[in-house]
């Protein structure tokens, strides 16, 4: 089983959306027996909280389930997960600080963006709902490509 962790700052806006969207994509490809996912934040401001209302609104609009309580990234997550996907370069830096060692599966999620390789999933927290729509669009195309990467690299066959 491949274990995937999506990480942002607060774990209430971007990474819970990424987790929920990716789970849906994995299920649609019949790969739930091969891939599991979770999300976490580098900060501890929203531990135990539900996702942001605006992320919930996006999940409702695009009709996918999202059940998550905010949690902070911890050092043992480095050993527990095969892939850790950072939403932006600041998250990437903080992930390395928290894990306190290199991680072979640590990537910027934007490395898989077919339109803007190495781009960031911008923090939408201080903006309006349109920023969350932008996040949804970036995640939608980028998660598709990340899933294709996993399928090829690990020779995954749907069940
Ligand atoms: P997220 O967004 O990292 O996508 O969950 C944020 C949520 C909360 C804060 C910043 C970003 N905050 O400063 O509390």
C-alpha cells in the first residue's frame, strides 16, 4: 500500500481538499486497494478543526466527500508516508525542518503540474472564494498527473 500525505500550513484549506480530491480520483481508477492518503499542516493553529467553510463549499459544489480534522505534521510522519506533497515552497522548507532529515518521497505538488511545472498551490486563506476555485483547478489537473506518475512508477493495476 502506498501512503500519500498532502501538507499545507493550516491543514484546513488546501491539503484537506487535495486529500479528498485525490481519494476520489484513486477510487475512480479502482486503485483504493493500492493507495491511501491523509493530510497535515506544518502549523498547529487549527489542530482538531474541520476544514475551512470555503473548502467545504468547493467540495459540495464539485460533489466529493471531505471528512478531516486538522492535524500538525510530526517527525514520525516521515517514516509513515511514502510520498509527502508540499503545497508551496514555504511548506516544503518547514516539512524538512519538522522531519529533521531528507525524505526520498518529498515533492512540491507543483512538480506534477502539467501547465506550470514547479508552480505553487497559492495560500487562499486571506482571500475570497475565487482563490479556492483557483486552488481546485490547480489541484484537479496536478493530482491527475501525480496519480499517473504513481501508476507508472509502481506499475499499479486497478482491481
Ligand atoms: P492552508 O491555509 O495552509 O491551505 O490550510 C491556511 C489556513 C490557516 C492559516 C493560513 C493558511 N492561518 O494563518 O491561520
